């Protein structure tokens, strides 16, 4: 991106705009898909987090979701009533309670993810294989750079 500073700034502004609006569309469409499965976005986020990171304590889940303890308690209560998760005492320390995703929670997440992927596949089908590869490569690189910057920023804060 040689050229003058104005061109660079307008490119950065356009990238910012496209990222924000693409993210908004994906989130909105994702919420629409969730409503078809009778699950809320916070429940979906909790399921994804618990499946990705294993059986977490309530405190660990609160930190990962950036939600207050009372909010997550209500969320987990509803999810437990819906048979998606269960509270299980830790084998090593009986005082610790972990949140475990039940089979129904795993099945629900699989169905939701399949619907989300069908939607995205329909959109990406309009791109050639080469365009898909370029998009994937660019997103990987952007993610890598942003993750590296996040790590650096966190280290600088310490």
C-alpha cells in the first residue's frame, strides 16, 4: 500500500467499515438462526465456551464471557432446566462445581453450527475457489496480527 497517506487512511477506514458491518451481518444472521433453535445468544456463547474449554467453574465462565456472576448464574439455571448443562462437583476438590455440557447441549450446538455453516456456504458459493482461498488466507493473517498485538498489549499492561 505505497502511495500517499490519504490513500492509506481511506483504505484503513474502508477496512474498518467492512469489518464492522460484516461482523454485524454475521451476528444478526446468527441471532436469526438461534431463534430457530430456541436458544439465546448468551446461551449459545456459553455452550461454545464450555465445549471449547472443557468443564469450567462458574467464575471461569464469567471471565470468558465477560458477564457478571449473577447474569451467568441465571443463564446456567435456564440452561440446566433445558437439560443443556449440568453442575458437577469436581473429583479432586468437592467444594468446586464445574459446568458440564450434556448430550442435548452438544447436539443443539451441532445443529446450530450446521445451520450457520449452511448460511455462510451459500454466501461463499458466489466466490471462486481462488477468491475463497485469498479470503481465508487474508483472514488468517489479520487474525494472527491482531492476536499478536493483543498479546503484546496485555504484556505491556502487566
